[in-house]
């Protein structure tokens, strides 16, 4: 799992970069998927694509940081460290980053839709705000991880308390 996290940490920014550097090839697919969004390459400037690429990488950085912490957790597991404050902290940060990523989704879709259609003729700009079942499920999973973290921390606190009495 540690290696899989590392692989995702490499694939995510690579895919984002590939997508934005080959964006013109994807505009037809995007127009079919979202007919209400008028993405026309004749109205998109290079600086808009660069800003979209950087913005997408920054937003993905939140998830990548979460994957980094999850990787650290799995590395602790490899050393036999399962129930420690450090392990709980790594899991908590991963859950928190998942939560933040889900909350950033509506903002990200809004920023990118405005950025990519801002050069369109009057009346053809698009503002898309997306928040659906995927984001709700991600928030649920993030909350589950954070609840498990709370339980781990309480268990560690109780174990330390009990060790002091012995």
C-alpha cells in the first residue's frame, strides 16, 4: 500500500499535466459530456491553460499531501508500529485532506469553468458548481477515518494511563 500511495503521488500530477498540455484534444469530449459548457479553443488563451494547470496542481496537492501521510502510516505499519500517536496523526491528516479535497470540488469546478470560458462572447460564459454523491461519499469516508483516529488516540491515552498505574 505504501508503494501504491507513492505511485498515486506520481500519477496524479502527471495526469493533470498531461491533461492540460493536451487540453485541445479533450475539448470535444468535454463538450459532449457537458453540452451547456461552451469550451471553444478559439477563445482560450495559453495563459488561461497555464493558470488552470497550476490551479489544478495546487488543488491536487491537498490530496497528494494526504497520500503522503497515508504512505507514512503504512511505513509505520511495516515497522510494527500500529497503535501510536504518530500513526493516528498520519491517519487523521489523511482523513482531513480527503475532507478538504471534497469541499474544494465545487470551488474548483467554478474556478475552472469561469477561467476557461472567460474569453467567450457575451452571454456564453459558464459557471459550473459541482457537488454530488462522489463528494458526499468522500466526506463520509474522510469522517470515518477521522472517527477511527479519535478512537486510536483515546486508546493510546487509556493505555498510557493504565501503564502509569502499574
